[in-house]
C-alpha cells in the first residue's frame, strides 16, 4: 500500500480505523483520501485496506 508516497506493506487486510490507530494518527485532526476518494470519518471502521490501495492523509493545522 502507498501512504503519502511511501510504500507500507500490510501484514494482513485491516480497517482504515485500525490502520490509523496503529500508525498513531489522531482521527479528529486528519482527512483521508483512498484511491482518489475522500473517506468520511464515519466510514473509517468499515473501509478495508488492501495492498494495492493508495492513501493520502493530511493533518489539519491551526494558526493565524
């Protein structure tokens, strides 16, 4: 699987939510695009990731 341009090997298929937790992402401060489609946060627990997937994960940054 490719995540933000970096290849990551999945030991087994997993949900997006479990993957994000395992990678220590704060799901409240990110947006995720899988294979060109933005995934709603409410769907993270239902989306299964596969080795051929491409994820783009962006963090929200506050400032002013």
